[in-house]
C-alpha cells in the first residue's frame, strides 16, 4: 500500500529531529513501502526535504518562541519579587533615615520613579514583593530565596554585595570564595524552586566612584565619619597617598570579583537568568544620585536612575 503525502507529513511533523525523520524514511524505502514511478519518488523526496528543513528550522523552535513571545521577548510577569539589601529597600531615599520601599527602583510606587513594578503594571504589594533586607550580605540571600519561592513570583531581581565590600575594615570584607559559594547556592535554589521565573542579576555599584564624587566636600566627609560609612573604602577620604589609594583599589577589585562571580553563575543557568553586564557598576553617578542623609545610599533620583539602568539590561523593551 502506498503512502499519501498527508501520511508522510504526519511522520515528518511528529518529530523535530531531522536525523530521526531521515531514519524513518530510509527504513520505509528499505522495506519497499513506497510505490510509484522513479520520477514520483524523486518529487516526493524533494517535497519531504523542504518540509523537513522548514520544520527543523522553524517548527521545532516554534514552541519555544510561543513561550518567549514575539522576537524572543518573554511574556510580562504576573508577580515579581526584589531581593537584596538596603539599596533595594530604598534606605534614606525619601528625605529621612530608614527604609523607604515606596521609592525602590524595583517595587516602588511613588510618582516620577518608573520602578520595574510600575513599568510592568504590577505595582501592588500583594503581587510585587520587596523581600530585600537592609544590611543583608550575600550570606543572607538564601533566606530571601526561600521567601520568594514560597511567593511563586515569576520575575525576580537580585542586587546584593555592597555590604560584603563595605565593612569597618578591609580585612573584614567577604572573601571572593565565600561570596561565590553563597551566591551560587542561593541562585541554584532560586532556579530550582522557580524554574519558569526570569531572574535579573545586577552588579554591585562602584563604591570607588562614591569616594571620587564626595571626597572634596567637607559636609560629605563629616557624614561619612559620623556614621562610619563604608570605612573599607571611605576611611580617611582626603588621604591620597599610595598606601591609601592601594586600599581603595583593592576594595574596588573585590567588588569587580563579586560581579564577575555573579555573572558567571547567572550565565550558567541559561537565558532565563540575565546579568546587567556591569551596567550598574559602570554608571558614573554624581552626588545628586546619592541621599544627603548618609551620602551612601541612592537618593530618589538615584533610585529612578537605577530603575532605568536595570530596565535597559532586562527582559522587556
């Protein structure tokens, strides 16, 4: 009994492996199940070759494209969560000390901010959760991951590491090995717990830039000294000796190592995890981006700028 063109198409369409389809064809020919003239067979083979090429190059990826949306852009999330530290909690961003989550670059709700939650039209605390913890270091990221997995968010932002570098002394900084192990474990747990979530990992800001823009301002130096702000980087801000500069360079290098570790971990988890390519670290902010409360955390303008930088590095146009 001969096979109709329709039945051939069913065979071809049933598999997205060109090798498997060619094996099916070869076996059918070997068993002499195709009948007809030599010209008819050649024509049929030409048609099948074309169909196989279309299915292999388009059809097999069509299911993935349908999940990701047109042009590979994923569907917008129904719920999000922000992980990290006081930067994401918007500490000191609204004219007072303390957390000011309504001004957060990730989940904020105030006007003229354009947080990610606002851009995604999910700026509702029931579906847009700020799970960051002021003062958190990378060792505390695992507990935040536990919380976001329970919340079942499908978009997660991560900005952590400033407190690992900003310590009372240089020797108190988190080692690169400890940082890498803790971050990798937390990210692995996040991906395992929320395999369909899209994850955006941001780089730690350049704290050396903070010293550059504030060192010549007496009022800024006074605040840094009064609060003991980031002494690993900001101690003795007017000291420009080689020894002092070498210390600052080592702190900056530690931050860059943290960022490299996070990028590598994210890359290892495929396209659902995206790092910012050091966009946050590379941004050349000024004092208008920094809160006058402590001259360390981002101001409202700084939070809005961070929202834009992170958005440009993210999943949606």
